[in-house]
C-alpha cells in the first residue's frame, strides 16, 4: 500500500551523493550515534528521495501518488516486484537549520525503475544497466582480488553509457538517414516515390535489414519484446548491434547509389555479405538493459 502515514515519522539522516552512469542520486542513511550501524524503522540501511527517484527518469513527481486511482495495473505489477510504498521523512541537519525529504527504500526505487525500463524509458534503462554492470564488476574484482576506487567504477560506467548514446545518435541522425536518402533517390529514379509501391520497397528494405541481423522483421521484434509503435527499435540496441546497423546502413546506401542494377533490398543483402561475412548467424534483439 502506498502510504503517507509513515511521513509523520521523521528520521535524522546523513546524506551522500552517488553517480550511476551520468545520473546523480542522493542516498540517505540514519545518523550514526555509536559503533553499531543504525537502520531505518523499516530495516533498510539506505533510502532514496521519492521525488528524485522519479526526477532521475524524467517522470512527474505525482506519478506514485496517482497510481491507485489512475494506474492500478502498474501498482499491481510493481507490488509483485517487491514495491511497498512505505514512506519515511528524512531530516538532514545543515549548518543553518535542516532540510527534509520523503524517502523510499532502494528496493522500491528499483521496482519503479524496472516498470519504466520495460516501457523503453531510456533513463530508467541507463540506471538499471549501470547498477547491474557495477555490481557484477565489483563482485568479479573481489573474486580476483582486484581493488578499484569508486571513481574508477564511475568513470567506466559513464564512458560506456556515453558510447552507446553516441552510437545511437550516429545511427539515428547519420547512417540511417543516409540509407533513407539513397532509397528515396532510387524510388525517384524509378518513378515510384510517394506511391504505395515505393512505400512497400522501403518496408521490405527495413525488414531485410532486421532479418539479416536479428532473424526477424520489425513487426516480430515489436511483438516479441512488447515494443510500442511509438518507440524506435534502434533506440533499444546495445553497442554491438548499433555498430552493425550503422555499418550496414552506410554500406547499403553506397552500393545502391553506385550500382544501378541493385534495388534497395539487394543493396542491403550485398552489404550484409561484405560486412557480416558468410559465417554470420542472425541473433535476437540485444537490449540496453538485461531487465527489458
């Protein structure tokens, strides 16, 4: 149950800022009064600001309070993931006075981010991917006796997420547009631009691109992964898939422009032979987060 009663309980806390990829979050823990660690009334060691949990993924701050009446299905799903909604008001002592924040447990935060990640919220995907990657790397380093500073982990995550964003933008604004322009030019040469026949050629070309890399057309990918029509599939690719798509878009565009005997579908097929090689086997869609 999402409750406001617990907000009447004010807990004195300490606050620290952490970074997940490029996203900053303030983490609270109860003020320590002795050698033994102190936990919150709910048993947690750390909690996060309710408003920051939503700000981090660019969701309105009133989303949680509106759940029971406006999105009961979402509330049911995140409850199944362990969401409690148990709120505590944290009070941070400053040099002059104090500041307060309504907080949720880390488990509640992850349940909320998981809901939005499965609905292709890029920010939620980035947070969960950063959490998973760092947790695995820290455990692996511990197993091999390797020590890294927090700054080293944060730098690695920031670089990885930055690389994916750059690749995604390059495909979206660069290579994909180059292929689209080449297809439009070919359609105009054959007098079918803007006609149903031209639209069908474009659809077949995009489906061929997906079939060659992932073994299924876009419609099947959307159905398999429950991707809405309003979301571009390429926005969900991992770095390797983005690199493959970019190379094929660029290669197919060049072949289509330089060889009048090729149609757009043939150009994609030839580009796949040249870039992927004869031994390449189509693989299912790679998403940016293992939770999606």
